[in-house]
């Protein structure tokens, strides 16, 4: 995976961590063995960006930091296996803990490390349960385990049962390894076009299943329409990535966009009418989104702009065409 691909996936996963409590708390519960309920637990988002004065004041950004009922939680999402993950967890944990570190009257500094977990997205047999051993100068040892989630072990049914709704789109990403294996195969016996076509059909069926579950979640008001929009955008972006890298079907991305648009557009419109939203207010917010998107055209790809602004990929692409024509 090259750096551009990594940046795109990073943006997608971060958008899935920036959803409502209804979408996020199931993931927190699964990672840490808790039983938080949306509307009951007090959830506070903590700024994930930290300045490192000793490193020329550069900025680091962790994936997710929340304080729930007074307890801090930190989650990192990792696409591939990383031998330095534990080191980063210690570093990030200290930066998070620094904000509430206290020096008592005896000169003892108390540092409360956050509860941490790592979620690995792509299947890899080399991924081990994360453990950290800290050894003090006097040889005192502290060894602790970091909850390690292997997301490829969670299919749509399991994600739904665990209420890990924010990760539904990442089921789509599980096709990357299979597609890559076919494309990179040197076997002369393989019928690559046929195998890719078969996986494409499986991928479309997966999207249909995700959409069906999403429709239930929206209709039963389990998640917000804004969540559905972000999840649909994430799913579309992941399909576009797979299509560009491996499948190369000119119609695939548009087909998926139509499927997801059919899912959430009528529901959003219906709820908007029920809430009595004024057309002027809606147009004002939409105009602001387009203004932001236009300012990003020179620095970001269309799919990233869609995620950041909440516009559809089709709207961003049309905006770029209009901008290039001027």
C-alpha cells in the first residue's frame, strides 16, 4: 500500500470514528469489555492533536480519544502489521495523560494512562496480541496487555450484534487482500478476469447486505441520518479505491453510489420535512459546504473532499468539472 492509499484509508477510518455515540459506543464496549449505553453514558470527545515541543513543535494526531463517565479511552486503527505499535501507544498514552497529570505535596507526579486498544483492519497471521513491558531504572517491571481487535473476524452479522455500526463499511475493505492476491498472482492457470468478476459480484452483494442493515438502523432511529451519510460515503470511497486499484470497472463506482444514494436520500428528505426545516437554512448550509469543497479542490482528491464536507462524491466531481471549465 503506497502513501497516497494510506492517507485515503486513514481519512476514511477517521471519519468513521467521528460519528454519534449510538455508532461508537458498541465499538468501545467491545474493545474494553464495557456496557455503555447511548443517552446514559456521558461521552466527551478529547482533541486528538498534540504538540511535541521537544520535536521542533511538530504535531501528532491519534485516532480517537474519548472520556466516558470520567474514564479516558484511546483507540488506534492500524491497516497493516506494525512492529512499533506498542512504542507509539506508550508515546500517545503519555501525551494524553499529561493533560491531567498531578504533582502532590510530596513531589510525586501521578500520571493516569488512558485505557488503550488497537484495531487491525486487514487480515495478517503475524499480528499478535499487543503487550507492553516497562522497566524502571531500579528494574521494577510493569507489564500490561492492550486489547487487540482483529476486524476481519467481524462479519456484518457480528458487527450488528456487537452494535459496532461505525465499522460496517470496513467489511468492504476485506476484499482488498483477495483482489490483490489475484492481480499479483503469477500462476498461468488463473483466469484473473473471471476471478475478479466473481469477487466484484460478491462485493456488490456485501454492499446490498450492508444497505439493508443500514435501512433498519435508520428506520428504527438507532443511528442518525448524518451517521448514515458518512457511512455511505466511506463505503463508496472504499469501493472506488478497490475499483481503481484492482477491478477497473467503469460502471462499478457509479452503481454503488446509486445504491447508497437510494438508501439515505429519501429518509433524510422525509425527516427534514418532519422537522420543519426551512429551505433557506438548508440552502445556506449546502452553500457553505460547496464553498469549503471548492477551496479544497487544489489540495485534496475528490473522495477526501466528499468525506470532509459531507457532500456526495458525485457533487464534488461535478464541482471540479465546473471549476476546471472556468
